[in-house]
């Protein structure tokens, strides 16, 4: 029997299954926002679970059109790469630094 920390929720299982698909999410290129980062990206994490990561190698603070200060990560590709998306799916508490090391290997 799994303890509470090892229990996998249905949403996590679905995300893990989507990682096996070439375009990430089932809708892939049918998504009206695809590609939001780059063509061929893995879309299992449509919204970044690390947002805002505040890592200035991956994004920056900007003033929105409404005048609010927001974090933009439009140029970040980190969690949309197969290897880092898989790692984050298996290790949801991974830090940005850990993900960057996985990406660099």
C-alpha cells in the first residue's frame, strides 16, 4: 500500500500519459495557443507549476498592458522539453536549478 506521499492522483496519471504523446497534450496543434513557446514543444504543463520562478535566465518582470507588474516567461523552453517535462512529472518538487541541470545533461 502506498503512503500519502507516494499516492498518484488521476490528474498526475493523465499528465504522465500525455508525456508519451509526440505533441504533449491530446489537442496538441489544435490548441489555439500552440505553439506558445516553440514548434514541437511538450504541452503537458500548459501552465508552469513553477510560475513565477523569478529566474532571470528564463524570464523577467514586465509591466502589462493593464499596468500590472507580471512575470513573463515567453522565451522559456525549460518545461516544454521532453526530458525536463518527464523529470518534473516524476519529481514535482524539483527546483528550477535541478530542471536546468537535467536540461544541460
